C-alpha cells in the first residue's frame, strides 16, 4: 500500500513538472510570437531599407530553390524591383557540397533580374539565429527587411530586433491564407530562440567583418 502511494506521489510530481514546463514553453512561445508582430508590414508598404535578409529553406532536386525558398526569393526580388531595398543578403547552408543553398539563391535572384553585385551571399546561415547574428556582426547590417513566411517571421523578427538590428518583416506568403504545417515546430523553436538571445549564444561560424557596401 505504501509503495502504491509512493508511486502515485511520484507520478503526480512528474505530471506537475510536465504541466509546468509545457505552460512555460507556451508562454515563451506566445511572447516571442507577439513581441514584434507589429513590425510585419505588407510588401507594398515596406519602408526603405538598404538590405533585405532572405533566409534559406532547402533545395529541390537539381539544386533549385524549394517552393518555400522560391517564394521568399520572389518577395525579396519584388522589394528590390520596387526600390525598397538596394541589396539582398541571402543566407543559407552550404555545409554539404551537394546542398549549397546560398549559391542557388544567388543564381535565382540574378536570373530574375537582380544585379549580380547587389546579391550578397552568407554561406554560414545554418539557422535563423546564425543568419541574424552574422548579418549584424559579419555584414554590418543595422537595419533590414526580413523576408520569410508568416509562420517563421515572428521568430526571425524577435531575434533580429533583440540583437540590435532595426528590422521589419514582409511575409512571403502574405497573399495566401490558412494555417501552417510548421506551427508545432515553431511552438518549440520560439522558446529556444528566446534562450539563445538571452544567453548571448554565438553562431557556429563567425569570421572577419565583411560590411555590405
């Protein structure tokens, strides 16, 4: 009997800890989601900025941008054509020679009318956090328009603004409606971003400054 009561007490403590942790994660996730939500603007109303920061999102067969990535690039190219930005900073992962996001992003932008000298590649954008920190520390970005899908944009804005970049965001999918299959991932990713920001986490790769001219 005593053993059964002890087991029930242990299970109750585990359940309480689990619920407390879940509540904390949800609270942090909501905080990150809403902290800079008012900085999301329609593409047509985006304020002028020198740089649009475009985040990688994987490649399709043939080393072409995935549909999600192409949507981000199309929005950034539209900003460039409208004179909203002067440069595109395309930040992706080229840690595998058969998966060079940055090269594919640069090629796509140039093929769609962006001057070659106006597309700057960051080959070590291994994560949203790394892309934002490297934009500031390596490329000297102090203000930017962040370009990504709506589900991802609030986290990117939180990181960028928290580390000192004056950032607004344009949702690449602003003309589409409906939920995102990434919602559950973001529920966890947002608290992780909060921890990384407040811990002063260093990107996996830094290096010498290469300010965008």
